[in-house]
C-alpha cells in the first residue's frame, strides 16, 4: 500500500514542475486527495458496501471538486492536475500513467446500464475541459486537446482536438521538407510547387512517392559503394532523365508550364 502511495506521489513530481516536496504534494494537491479517497471507496465498492463507497466519494467531491465514481477502475500513477470539475463515471477504466487536467469528463451518452463510459489507455493525457463520452477506447499514449469533445475511438498515439474531436496530422519537421526539395532537384522537376499544408491528395501521394524514392535511392547508392569496394572496375550507369512534360497530365488547365530545364 505504501509502495502505491509513493508511486502516486512521485507521479505528481514527474508531471508537475511546480511540485517542490512531498509534504507540499500531500497537503496541496486535490488530485492526489481525490485519488486516495477513490482507492478507499473503490475497495469498499468491491466489498459490496456500495452506499458507504458512494458516501466517501461524495465527501471527496465536497473536499476536492473531483467526482470519481467508486465503481471506476483507475490504474497506477494516475495524476489529476488542479482537478476542479473532473467527473469520472462508474464504468470508466483508466490505464497506468494517465494524466487529466481540470474540467475533464469521462462520461457516458446513454442511460443504459452496463459499460457506458470510456476506457483510457496507458499514458494518455487529457487536456483541461475535454469531454470523452461513450464506451469506446482511447488508445495508449493518445493526447486529447483541451476543450475537445471526443465521442469516437481514438487510435494509440493520436492527438485529437476540437469539437467533434478529430485526429490532427502533425506537420513534418523542416528537415523532411529540405530532404524532399533535394530529391526534387536531383530528379529535375518540382512537385507542382505544393507544400505539406496543401490538402490535394494527388500532390500528397507524389510527395509520399518522393520520400520512398529517396529511401530507395540511398539504399542503391550504398549498394553501389559496396560493389565498388569489391570490384574497383565496377561502373554505375546514369539514370534516364525525367522531363516536365511527363507530369503535365496532373497540372491544372491553364496553369503555366514550368521553364524547361
Ligand atoms: C492537444 C495538445 C496535446 C497538442 O499538443 P502538441 O502535440 O504540442 O501540438 P501543437 O501544439 O503543435 O498543435 C498542433 C495543432 O493543433 C492545434 N491545437 C492544439 N491544441 C488544440 C486544442 N486544444 N484545440 C484546437 N486546436 C488545437 C494547434 O493550433 C496546431 O494547429 P496548426 O497545426 O494548424 O498550427 C495540446 O495542445 C493540449 O491541448 N494540451 C493540453 C494541455 C492542458 O490542458 N493544459 C492545462 C494546464 S492547466
């Protein structure tokens, strides 16, 4: 039991840079208080002492502003930062190393008995004010943006924002962009001047092909180098050039042709 308590306290240090020492954490973190009350009320709930369990949970809500139903299953190293306004429903299952901020609801959308609340995977972070509603899974390591409303399953590792919650595609780092430009230069054409932000699916496919060709190109270059080491006579021939005209079919009508290279 003390091992669990130590873990719960340490998780505050790991996830809140403002935490200074154990005494401060034990006395000033309502998220930790709510969790300790919940561990007790959940134990009573499982013993069948339902009324007592609910009453302890209500007392915890008075004291912390956090409502965790005693039936909810909460994993290890759970951390609720700030906490006020958090509601966790009866059939919620929360994995290990999960972080919630104030105002989060892990709730249901129906009055049916049975599983009606979400299952939150290990390592998930749920931003302030987010609502996750329904009996679906939020995959491991997912991030839910503050104030999002999520009503559908979230894949592992995804970042979901907005109302309704949608997974965001992170912009590729600048070095990916530079690598693509380099490949385009070597091939002798530019991929219609598209940028990553453009939603055109054809342009995106072309960029994905460029990424793939870059990887293949690197691999062939390494193989050629290895062959030259084995046989110094070995020559690698020139690749056939690519021409702009070959790509004209996907240009918009009336769009200027690029200058001939
Ligand atoms: C969702 C979240 C985890 C994303 O963080 P991230 O992976 O670093 O992503 P970024 O900040 O690079 O944002 C990526 C895109 O999503 C948008 N976005 C981020 N959070 C958003 C939110 N809550 N709602 C709507 N859009 C959001 C950004 O504007 C950005 O859009 P752009 O690509 O058009 O510029 C983070 O923004 C978040 O909401 N964390 C919760 C923090 C919190 O609640 N803190 C409370 C402390 S008291």
